[in-house]
């Protein structure tokens, strides 16, 4: 059960700091951070104290955690009806941010001539790209790797030195997976 991600989202929605909630609940900031990251589980008594510190019900948190999506399927037929904003690309994520713990993943859809910038604030991450449709160029450091439909690549992230560009004349669809 993802109690931690629900607690973190509620705390952020309420614009409360980790420190203020921890102090009110009588727990350390480190422990609360571990709970929010699902590294440590609070006792029922501690969960109630944390929820009371935020002014929310523990039962509501448990209910919401129970109903978090555990699997999301994106069908190929859904790729065709993607509305591309004026940026010329769209990222269709499988899970919302609060449910991403170890890996992140998305379907990237790029119009011809458009570029997707690299993820920010990633250190020691790894990424995998698999071209499902079309052709892309992966700019990595000073090298350019042209990937055709069916090609894939696995690399260590260097956000300041990478980007993905669709230099073809058709739409490109890419499965992207990266560690957090």
C-alpha cells in the first residue's frame, strides 16, 4: 500500500512543510520523510498523529492509498488521437509523480522537426529509449545517434548534454524509461 505517497501529496496540497508536520506529530523529519517515501511504515498510532497534524483523517488516507492505480495500460490505438500542443511534442506518463518511486516511464510523441529536452535534476540516472514508430536522433554529449523504428538504446543520463529530436518527416513515437 502506498500510504507514504498519499501523505506526501496531502501535505504538499496543504502547503505544509515536512518540519511543521513532523513537529506537530511528534516524529522526526527523517522518519516522516521515510514514511512519505515508503521506506518506513508508521504504526497505526503514529499514522493517526501524522494525519491529525495535517488536519486529515487517517481512514481517508488509507482509503485513498488502497485505490491508487497499480497498473495503467496505454493502447496503441490511443497514439493516433494525441493532441500535440504548440510545443510539437507530448509526454504521456503511465503513473502520476507521487506513484513513481524507482523508475519513470512515458510514451513520447514528437512532431517532425521538434525536440524534447532532457529531464532536469537527475544524477546517476539511467535511461532507455525504444522507437515504436518513426525515427529520432538522440544527441548525447557531442555525438548524435539516429534510431530507427524498432531500435533501442540504454545510457547513463547526462541531462545537460542530451536531447531527443525528430528530424524525420513523420510522427515519432518512443517508449522512454528512466531511473529516478
